[in-house]
C-alpha cells in the first residue's frame, strides 16, 4: 500500500497475508501525522514500512504484531530529520 502526500492518516488493523519479497507492506511518501496501530504481519514479510520524502514527519507506530518482520522501519535520509516519533512496541 502506497500513501503519497497524505495528512492525518490513521491505519488500524491491517493484516497482510501476502507481500512483495523486496518491497514494504506500507510505503509512506511525503506524509504528515500518521498513526499505524494494531497491524499483524505473518512470518516471511521482510519489510513492514518504508518512509520517504523530505516533508514526511510525525509517523507513529503503536501495538503492532510484526512477527518475524524486519521491524526497523526503512527511513530515507531526506526524511529522517523530520520524524517526531517512531515507536513500535509489540
């Protein structure tokens, strides 16, 4: 799922049963004030989240069950300085 130029996005309860082997389940580009919570990923998903875009900020992850996923979000260098919170407790 790709979200481009989105603001005040609230995603709850995504359960991906299939995903690309190389790409993320969620890709945020130029997003602001995003909450992702209550998502479940099966084993075999390599990347849950990619964040790109210099305007991306305020992406928050809460209470997600990411199984054996590479939990650390992939954050593009151009957006890294603008992140206000990336937390991903299980």
